[in-house]
């Protein structure tokens, strides 16, 4: 995950569209594809940071290079799209078109997460840097400023751009070792 971006290099719109084109191929329950992206570019990203990390809070911010990302993407899951899809004749027998409570798992979140992961992998393949992170402050104000419909669920934010030549620093979590396959896989049973 990249936390320091080259402020001099914009990400071409055609490359963003290409990443989204790959992400839309992620698995989707009933091929509902109930996710949306708000994409902020260039000067539009200042609005995101002004709302979610106001200037007075930036002095102690550990990753100032993150604020130089030329693109901020906001992925939204649409639960209503899944209710509508599963109320259609070919899915109606599931009973899932009635209420989100009928679902054993929130596939709107799962599908949006898969699309985000596909987008992140496509960005890596394109030599872009990216970081998925939480929007932990002022989500309501952000949604209002961007006119996001109330029923959509914000998963987080994606900073996207070309990595800085000399990154300022890595997060502390980067030093943690990855679990081995033997620590993850349970063959045949737990």
C-alpha cells in the first residue's frame, strides 16, 4: 500500500476507466453489480481532505505524502440494488428480495469489496500506487458535499497515483510478517 505520491504526475482518465473496467468483472451475487465509485481528481481531492482531515489536524498526521494522491476514489455498496435484483422472477424464490435481514451475509459489501480488491490489483499491475483506508471522520459531511444518496454504504477510500520516488516512510504494520499457508489452511477439517 502506497502512502506517498508524486504530486507532479496525474493519472489519466483513460487509465482510471481501464481500472474500473477490470473491477466491474469481479464476482457479483446474481450479477447485481451493486456498487458505485465517486472519483475525485486533482483539485477535487482537496475537498475530501478538508472534510475528513481538516488543516488543524494535519500537523500530527503520520503520512503527509498521502495528501498528495492525485485521485481519491470512494466505493459505495448499494443494498437496495440487491433487494431489487432478488425480487426479480429468476431470484424471487430465495426470499432475499424482501429485506436485507433475509441475507446470510451482506453481499452488497462482499461484492463491492471484491471489486475494490480487483481495482487495487489492477492498479498495482499498472505500476500505480494505491491505499485503501477508512473514512473515520466527518462521513456525513462528506456524503452531503458529494450529494451521495443516503442508502449507499461507504466502504472507505482509495488513494491512487504514481508512487513518490523516495517514499517518506512505511506504516508500522508493514513490518509484520505474513501468515504462512500452513497457518491458514485446515486440510479436510479444522
